[in-house]
């Protein structure tokens, strides 16, 4: 089963005020394990970034003015997420902005199945803080690299949070156990063929004499 962990950064909070997306990050999961497939882009929002948004993600107007516009990456983005479940923290915010970009791009809204980890967290921990940072702390996930909100870092953290929220242990490749299993399997398939060498009468006689002498020294 393939899923997409998705996050965006924007110029501000509301599309009603004309705010646009400045970054999209997506990480693909297959059976809850991150694959090498990722989608990431910075976008020219064709407007100024609000001071509050700048403080959150740090992408200034000069940097963003040199990036591609959404209509240049829209098809690639839609192809990447096609028919896959989307894992988003506070999905309403991201989807509102994405659907606004799609509307400006001239296509319909996203119809993917959505899992909102914010709702999962509220149901699981009612009354507790359910921000991404708070959930990382709860699940002992290292978020020290999150000095600012950036889409790919947030996606990586959210993938780990999501696995914990659905009560699954974070998948890890156990190379040690795999090696042991392979060694056991290999050992079971190895045949040992040794020639049986029978002692001569002289060797048997010498062995008996040695035992008599050895026992005499130890017990008398």
C-alpha cells in the first residue's frame, strides 16, 4: 500500500487574502516504509511573503522570485500523488491552499483519500497539545533539525508521527536478524563428510596405559 506524506509552506494563512504556496514536499510510503520517491519544489507565489510566514519558514521574496510557478510543476505534482492516500497534519489548511493553486491552474480539486493526523492525534490524546513538535516529543522523535518549518523535514517527522499514531512500530530493517537467519539456513543445508579413522591395537594399548598412569597421579 502506497501513501504520500504531504506538507506545504505558504505566504500567509488565508487564500481569501490572496496567499499562495511557496513550497510543497511529499514523501512516499510503501507499507509504512519511506521509499526513495519524493516530490519537492519551491514556488514563486507571485506576491510578497507575510512577516509572520517569513518567521516560520524563512523563504524571502528574493529567493522565491527565482523559483518556478505552480503552473510549471502542477502536472508533475498531480502525477506523483495520483490514486494515493495523503497523510497531512492539519489537512484543511494544506488542501485549501493546494486546491486554490489547482483552481488557478485550471483543474479540479484533489479527490484523494485523506488522513488528517491532527484529527487522529486529537482523538488519541484529547485535551493535549497535538502540534507536530508536541507529538514528536511525546513519541520521542528527534526534531532537532526543525529549527524552521520546511516541507521535507516536516514530512519526514510526520511520517514517524503517523506510524506511532496508528500504533505501529516504526519499520526498521533488521540486518542483524536477517544475517542470523541466513546463517542458520545456510548451516542447515551444509553437509559434513568426514572419514572415520579406527585406532590400531597398538594405539588402543598405549591409550589404556596413559589412562592408568594419569588416574594414578590424580587420585593417589
